[in-house]
C-alpha cells in the first residue's frame, strides 16, 4: 500500500487514470462501490443557461442588421459610423440598451486619452482614436473601458473624490499660509525678546505641519481609490468586449501603446501604472470564459434590434437610442469570486481536479465568511482522492479539514451534514482497518 505520496502526485494521477475518461455524469445519489469510484456532485453551483443560436440564422440576422446600419450611413462621418457600429455591438451583446448612450471624438486636444462624461457620454480623443483606428479590437477595449466607468457608477464616485481632493488641497494652502505667518511672528517676537516667541505654529493644539501631513495622506488615499476605479473598469471592459466578440488579447495592444507614451507615476496619480494595469488585464483574460461569453453575446445580439443612431444637437457626437421597455436598467458585474467558482466547477465537471482544487481554494480565499460551497466541493475532491488512491490518509484528513470549514459557515445545510457524516464513517472504518491490521 502506498501511503506517502505527496498530495500533488496523487491528484495528478486523476489526469491519466483511464477509468476517469468514462466517469458518468456525477449526481448526488452516486456513492462508492468497491469497483468504481464516482465523485459527488449535488449540482449546487449554477452555470449560466445559454441559448445557442444557429449559425445560419445568426448570419441572416447580421445581414438584416446591415441594411438598417446603411440607413444611418449618410448622416454620420466615417469615424462616427465606426464608433457607432462598435458601441451598438457592445451594448446589444451585454444588454445595455436601457438608456441612451453617446459617443464621439474629441478633437481640440493633443492629449492621448479617453473620457467617460456625464449623461452617458464616451469621448475618445482624436490622437488616441487615430492611433488605434485600424485595430478595432484595441479600440473596442477603449470604448468598453469608458462604458464600464459609466455602468459601474464611477463618474459619481470620481466626482466626489475629486471634490474632496480639491478641498484638501485648499486646506493645505491655508495651513501653509498660517504656518508662514506664525513663523514670521515668532521670529519677530524672538527678535524683540518676547518670551512667547516659540509658541507659534499651532492650530487648536495641532501643529500646522501635522495638519498638512494628515491632509496629504488623505489625498493619497483618495487617489488610491481613483486608481482602483481604473482596475475595475479594465476588468469589466474585458468581459464587455469579449461578449461582443472582440478579441480580449488586443486590449493589451491598447495598453502597450499607452505605456510607450511618456508619463510620470507618483503616489498622487489618478491612474495606476501601465504595467500594473497590464498585469491586471492579463489576469482577467485568464479568468473569463471567452467561449461562454462569446455564445452569450451572440445570443443577445440575435435577440435584439439595431440601435437607432442620431446626431447630437451640436452634431459632435452620436446618440444611440435606448430600447427601454425590454431591458433592465441595471448592470450587475460578475464578482471575481463568481468567476473563480464557475471556473473551478467547470474543471470539476471535466474531471480536472487539480485545477478545480486550485480555483476553489482561490474563490474561498476571497470570501471566507460566506463561501461554504468551495470547501464542500474541496472535501468531495479529497474524499474522491482518498477512495481512488489506495486510501491515502492525508487526503481523508484534508477532506475533513475542508468540510469543517463548510460546517462552520452552514451547519444546517443537508449536503454539509451528509458529507460530514460520510467522512466520519470513512475515518471510523479506516481506524478499524488499522486495528485489524495490528491484531494480525
Ligand atoms: Zn478610466
């Protein structure tokens, strides 16, 4: 009996075990027999139900949409048409037609940038647009990033942060001025030989320099929050663009272009460093299910109508009109925990228990006070590992370790109770077996 295999080794044998190729669809009632071990799955983790669209029908729909797009062609300039088509696709794929959106190019600046403005406006500066216009996927990332700021309510947060920053900066100026006056007085008094010469530089018992330091640190905190919004917008943009059928890898083209531009990073920068943003985007691309999002987007586009385009009153931007009644006016982004759980569960269903374990552990680490499903499924994996690998006790111990965590979070759950009892039984029979061994 092999007893001292490392846990990594044990699980890696799942990949090559020939029996596993024929593991039937797991279900709750499945239990162990001496000949065949089946992993448990009470199907507690929901995967989205995606309606598949027939390719032929989908292409027909796109042809019909084209005719509709043609009817707006004459009204719009070439670049306006390109942005309109792009935003129409992103909005429909993500079911965001619940309000009017505006998009346009800002021409009176050389700054390479884009903005999300009030009243649902996405503005791309001409220098950025011109640099990316022939890389439609990279441009779609820029559009999706600004759209993300709007749907995640960042404009309001950012407005408040910037207001606070401005007030704090005004305070700092005031402290500086007061400190200067008091120093002058102190110097003057000292020259006159007054005994209270050294008492200056205080405001209600706190020195001006302390007040200034506090204000500076508050400002830096607010800037850190601003940078967080950028990561959130990048993260969501990857989902939005992928659903719309754009290549998320090309987001990196946009970022690499931006990172080649001169730019100084300090504690009071409102944007994270480009290399940190690139790392975050790369992680996100790994995390999203590109195939699933693509199917979802296709189905959403198939079920929706072309958004009516018209020029804004100043002719500078294009308005994409809402289809209010058929769409909810909120967008709920998937949390990182959701994404990790789904990814873990898909690997679980594919019998890839090493990766399933990795992602369940990561998901649990994010939300240790609520997520009982990750430890429950981890205990299934380790129990399966135990039964399937010559009763290695280390796995059984680990299975117990995880079910205890699940039990702490959801003691009344029937699946948690059942799994706890199953594991207790296994431990008991392992002990009895050991006794029998010894008495021989
Ligand atoms: Zn941004």
